[in-house]
């Protein structure tokens, strides 16, 4: 059979030549196009290993111009670990707030000159002399941490709300410095109470179980343990919850680590495999 050349193309470097011929067998066959009837319904095609999209996993809103805007759900499935929409700088600043304060602290802070009094005190001697006031040195140089007398808004939210999403929403709207101060004030010796520590532990347990806002919950957990670990060790009634927190944290982190390792293995295989 004679072959008919349909097209010819040459590369820019003039080293490769490609041609298209008319043969009985080809890579692409003829595709017939026909109009879609008005009564036909679209068929949902999902990717391998994925679940079909339902109304629960997809939220559609209307913008100001009347068009539809697609909005993803906060948590697609309970098996997945979802990160927060907060900027990365927020939880990194919260975990390294002390280091940032030390780095930004000036070496020699500016000191204002002493203002001389208008009337100088003198002694009642034959030869008057100026009186030099001596400052009394306090032997106890240790700084005492101020203790609060009133309940803060953060403490009220923890005690009154039973939904962990409300506490998380309040923390997401707060600054890292505010969160750092509040987590320091949970224990009884710092102006808090035993109930506040227990309530915040319940919040951390619920946050890890939901697997939502995983990065922010990890940051809150790290700061909470840094300031309250001594009280947690000494209080035996909280040890059961701490064991549950440790087990849940290990399970979620192991699951996340395995998924990351699986993705890295597939990526390395596709990069290095000879196909």
C-alpha cells in the first residue's frame, strides 16, 4: 500500500525531522462528535482513590456580581489532616517568641539623664554641704511574676465554651504575644486554676482528634507544655489525660509522616525511573 505524507516538520536545530502519514493503523482514531441532548445529565467521574464530591464537601457561594464562587470545606474527611489557613509566620513566631524578643532587645537601652532638683538640700553645718541621696538597695533582686486578680476573656472562653472550634477561632484572631501571655497564666501559681489547665488539655485532645488546624494546635501544645510542664508533672489527676494526649499525638504524627514518606518515594521513583 502506498503511504501518503500529510505533514512534515523539522526542528529548529535541523537535526530532527517528523512526518505524518496516512496508514491503516494510527495512534489516534476518528472521534465522532455529536450534540448533547437537553435531557442528558452529566456523569461524575472521580480520580482513582478519591471519593465523589458531595454537597457536604463543597460549598458554593455567590459573589457580589451574582456569579457562583466555589469554596472548599474546612475538613474534607476525618481521615485527612488539615492545616490552618493562618500564615506560617504566626505559629513560627509563637514557638520562637522568646528568641525574637532577645534578638530585638537593644544591647544598651537609652537612659534619660537625671533631672537636677530646683532646690538643692544642704546640711546645717558651719560649712554647708550638698546632701547626696543614697538609694536603698533591695536584697531581693528576683522579679516576681504579676498575678491576675480578674478573669481574662481567654479564660472565660475556655470555661464557658464546650466546642473546641470556638476556642480555636478565638486563638486564631489573637496575636502571638497575647496567646503567649495567656498560656503562661493557666496554672494556679500564675493566676489561673486547675480547671483552666484541665479545660485546655481537653481542647488539645479534641483538636488532635478532629485533625483540623493541625499546625496551629501543635504550636499551642508546644507553648502550653513549655510553661506548664512543672504543674502537669506534679498533678497526678492530669496524668491520664496526658497519656491520652501522648498516644493521640503519636498516632496522628505517625500517620502524617507515613503519608509524606509515601509521597516522597513516589516522587523519587518518577524522577529516577527509566520509562
